[in-house]
C-alpha cells in the first residue's frame, strides 16, 4: 500500500516550529509557509519552454514520477532538463559545483581544500575535452537541448523559487545560481567513476599496513578469491583466439554476431596503446617504497607512509556521491531466462548499493517519442540522474539492462622523485607540467593553486598540508633515487582520459537487441561496470565493458609503483573484443553482485585481484537454484523476495563455534543462548541478529582492528601500542612493556576492519588455526600464541556489555533494527548547516533489517558502528513478457523539496520491501496519471 502522506496541518505545525527556531537564534529572517512552498513545481496546466518545436506532455502519477511525450528527440531532452530542474535543481547545482571543484563558491572557506583536490584531479577539464573532441554530434545536440531546458526553468526565478535550500543559504550568502551547460552533465560521469574507481583504497591500505605488519600478515588479510565455492559471473564462456587492440573511439569489431557464450582472448599481437619510453635499468623500488618488484610488501618509509596517510585523508574529504569506496559498495543484478520463469520470458532484477541521501541519487522517469522512428528513437523508462539526460538503468520497448560495479583495477599510484621542477623517469630528469587554478570563495578572497602533473597523472599528494617537507627520513635502497625531501604521489586513472561514455548512455537507451547492447557497451569506458541484459524475444546476456589497463609484467597494481622505473608502466588496454561476455548460457541465468567476473585460470588478462568475495552473489545463485530445481519456476514475486533476503553468511560460519564456548558468566550466557536455533536471518526485530553482529564487530576489533596502524583505524579511537619503530628501551621504569598512546585517523565509514565479505574469508580460514597470532586480543601479533576460543569468549562478553549500553539490560527487548538505523540527510545543508536547517531537511530514523554482504545489503562498517552507511538505493524487477507488469521503488521520492508530498513518500515502502507498479505503455501511464502538464513553445 502507498505510504501515508504527511497531513497538511502537520506540515504547517513543523514549519511553525521552524519559524520559532529561526527567530530564536536571531537570524532576523521570516520564513512563511509561502517561502517553504515557493519552490514546489507546477504540475498541471501549461508552461512555456523556450526552444521547443512542438508541445511536450508531462504526465505524473501520485508519486510525482513523470512520463514525458514529445515529437522530437531534442524536445524530449529539453523537457527532461526542465522537469529535472523543477524537482531537483539544488541537487544538480551542488553536484556540478563539486565536479568542477567550485563548492567554495557556494559554501565558503570550509570547502577550499576539497575544491583544490578536485581541481587537481581535473574532472571538469576532462569533461570539457570529452565534449569538444570525443562525443558524437547527436549526443552534443541532446546535451545542449537538456541544458536549454534547465536554463529555461531557471530564467526569471529567484533562489527561493528554485529550492528551500537557497532560501537557507541566503541567510549567510549572496550566492545566485548560474546557467547550466552541457559540460556540467558530462562531468557528472567523472563523479560516478570516482566513487566506483576500483581498488585504489585497497592499494593505499596495503601500503599503510606495511608499517606494522609483515608481507605474510598483509596477504592473510587479502585472501585469494574462493573460486571453488563462490561462482564467478561468466561460467560457461569459452576462450577463443582473436587478435585485436583497444580502439579508443569504440569502433565495432568485424562481424559481431553473438555466439552462444564467449570471452575472447588476445592473439599474439595485441599492441594496444603502448606508453612511450624504453625499459629501465632498475630492479626494484628500494626500501623507501611499500613494495618491491615482486609485489611483496616491505617496510614503507616514514615519509611514504605519511604521504599515503595524508592522501587517504584527502580521499575521505571528497564528497562521495555514490557511497563509501570499499568492500561494501556494490550492487546486485541478475537475470533469469524465460525457460525458468512463470512468465515464459526473462525477468531482470537490479538494486545498486550506494550511499543513502536525501533526495535519492535516482530520479524515476519515462522518455517517450510520440512516434518512435529514426528521427525520434526513444521509448525508454527507468532511473535517471538529475543533471544528466537519458536513462541510466531501465528498459525500452525491446530490451532491459542493469548495472553492478565490476571493480576493475583502473587506478595506480606512482611514487615520483621531484626535484627543481622535474621528475625522474628512466634515468632522466623530465620537466613536470603545471597549470594554475583560481578558487573563488564565498565571503573570502580567491585562492590560487598550482597543479603539477607527471607522465602518470596529477600529483595528488600536493593537496595536503601534511605533505610539506615530508620524507626527510624515508629509507631508500641502492636502486631507488636519493630521498631528498621525499616522494610525491601521482595518480593514473582511466577516467582522466577523455572517452565516449555519454554516447553509450543514449545508445543503450535505443538498443533493440544484444548486438546493439554490446555496441553501446563498447563505448562505456568508465566506470567499468557489469552490464546484464534481457530482451522481449527471450534472450539474456552479460557484457563487461570498460577501459581496463594491461600492466607491464611484474606490476600487479596492488601497491604504489616506482614512477621512475619504466617497467611499471601501463602497456596497453584490454581489447574490447576480449572483455568477458555471455549470451544465453546453458544454466539459464546470470548473477552479478561484484564477485569475480571470470576464473583467472581461464582468462589471460588480469582484471583485478580485489573483487568482492562472492557472499551475496553465491547466495543469489543458491536462491535461484532452489527455485528452479525439479522443474520449478521463478516469478516476479520471487525476484522481489530474493532482493530482500537478509541471511548472514558469516553467522552460518561462526555461530557453531560460538555455541561451543563454555561461558561461565550467566549474564553473557543469557545472550549466547539467543543464538541457539537462530536461522541466521537479520530481520529488523531480531534480537539474535543484534547480538551476533555485536559479537562480529567486537571479534574484528579484538583480533584485527587493534593490530592495524592508526591510519586505517577509526578517528579518535585510541589505544596503547608498542612504538612502531621498535627503538628505545623495551620496558618502562616500572618494568612494563613500553607503549605509546595512538589514536586512529580514518573516517568511521571507511575504517578497517569494515566487516565486509573479505573479512568473512579471513576469519573462515583462521577458524581452522586456533593458535594463530591473530587470535591474540591485543595490539601485537604473537605468532603461535593465539587462543581462538578465548578471543571468541571475550568478543561475546564485550558484545553483551556494549549492547546492554545501547539497547538496555533486558535482551528480550533487543532488536537489530534499533542498532541498525537509517537516517536520510540532505547532503549539504542537512549535514553541515545550522541545526534548525538540518531539522527542516533531514528525515528518519528507520529501523532496518538486512546487513553487510547480505543480498538485502543495508551496509554498515564494523569498525565505525552499526549505523546504515549504504543501501539498495533503488530496486527494480523488469518483466520482459509484460513490461507493465514490472515494478520499481526509489529510496526517497521524486521531489527534492522538503515538505513536498513526494519528498520521502516511497521510503516507508522501500523499508518494508514493497515496490510500485511500473507503468510503461501509453494506456498504463494514462491510467496512473493524476497530473498532466503541457510544455509549450
């Protein structure tokens, strides 16, 4: 059933309270009900839209979801820009300022460092290059029409008429929105690519861990993918020989008719795009780097450690529009052939796991040409990004598609020897490039920064004050350059090279078969995603697209590389023809949930070594198998039920060990008994789920967290440790081991151990090693001195007391949802604004079930706490036998306007696992329409 709308009287009471708060804090501003409602969009009657060639009809259902009907493609996207701006312009404006490194223009001094980092990355610069040199003329026309639609809505409207946030910002600033440009839309793709950039955080973390752990210990925390237990995406594909090099323009390969299944491997001559420069003479990176040539972790020097720690802090400061970048961010998507469905045609499900935000990242919409043909080829609906034309995930009249993050290793950090305006490469000093950037600051003076770049990319280490003068004590070896003032850190990343991803969006929207789908995927350079496919003819498929580097032999991308050594270059890119794909596999279904794409023994190219570990994907696989065995069929209801599965894989592994522990304390034993007979499901009202997750969190802290360096532990959490350099006396004056107080520095949502399915694999292995040093509950790893059962007992005890503090003494009243809560926060003023503004804009809490690495992936970071930090940001199930029989749900609502009836009207349904009927045909849309508006020339 639809969520109840907030009564008008209740809304007015809240507004009245806000008015009193505003008056009480002395702002001297008077916000009336009219001010709050001033930005609500007009949804009936008619409005003029400059540039239209003919009227466009906008039909909205009771949830404010619009379906647009136009006579030309350009009119369609002009109207899309207009409607996006009606509902979401504040979100669009903040997003474009972020991608351009211009947040300081809106929010002042506090955003200067973030802007400087983003200017260094140069997202806006690359987006401009893409628009100028890469995108097709047709795509440019669509982008321009979209921008004209946005600007038509902005024309003549004051800030408070665009959004309540502008009225709040007006209390302290004179900021006024400026016109939208096509490049503003293209730049959004860079933000999406950044949040889905792959293993860069793992690369940094492994280097940081080397200050305290040995190579063997680090590798134990990054185990191999369990191919024997958790199936990869591509299972039936054959490997065939095919010569081919990456074509940056996305030109189609010869032929192109899909075979039954396939991955294509390189032939003997796949040159790709070789980086210039010959082989170097060096044989290693030296002691001052976190890795040697064989990829073994070494003891990183103090200067390098400090630089990488500062870089990690800079990464935390960059707004994550999609979610924390780590083991948890991902998605589920799967497709089942009609052979195994009750409809006789494929069913496709998708639910991307991203950061909870208000409004949701997604905006539901339909884009329909009145007459579909060559000149106007769009009849598509799904989830869009406000600020960008087209549909990102959804279906048209012929095909449907979904995305999950592939997680390919598309970034490398390079240590650079900088001296007197040069960097060292292959024994030569080469001048680095520079460019000047001016950051305008609201209420302050302009700031000027210099961005420096080497052949590998921008020097991201320049963007932290901590890095000034760092490296005086960095140890170096015979084959590394003299340390001087330390090494700088450059970033090489595929998204900093112009591509045609925006072209791919429109081609996906208009593809009619698998060949067209694959052709569109060829252009989807960044971020590298898993694309699943289904069509109304009954076919299913999968394609791994993306620009993925091939590294020189001996360079695996797991640790920062020595920038002075040519042996560590990218040699080419994986040929597009060689990327894994499947078409109508014999098993009858395809599951993608961030697991390994293909068995590395069957595929010649390294995609990454930092996959998700397959807990979610294998659970989905098992659920499908349980339905289709013995001739069973999967229904649309089954697909939705699978999306809500909250079974805990780590609980199945660990609970039998916990129940064998002889607990003497009756208070703790009472909690232990909660686990007896538990079915491992993590419902919101489950007391066993609450206790188990408390045990899991404390187990990780005792066994691992306290042994990790401060750079990856939670900010502000302190403990006594032996000095890392091992210098000085072993004991203090009292004869006790000498220790120092050390406090973590990492943001809670990105700290380690985060409890994701990588840690499932770590603990699964160690349970068979009861004397491992990891089972020592302290800050030191004592080889062979651990006691597994003692640490498990301690974790149960600590969890009992922690949950007593949080949930009360009576375990009968405990519930997982009371610990595991979702708050929806406006991503700007809702987190940083005055308290009364946060109250006005934010909503929640909701008590949720699900959990980390469950299919219902309401993620939390075990190091940081139990709060929900990423969610299934939307859910959809597409029925290819009857597109009107599909369903969808958004995390919040269509509107970005606080107190609008569509602000969070889908959230209660989302939390309960419900979905809305998804009208697509003209008749179904007509039946669902409650508001109709005509946009006229």
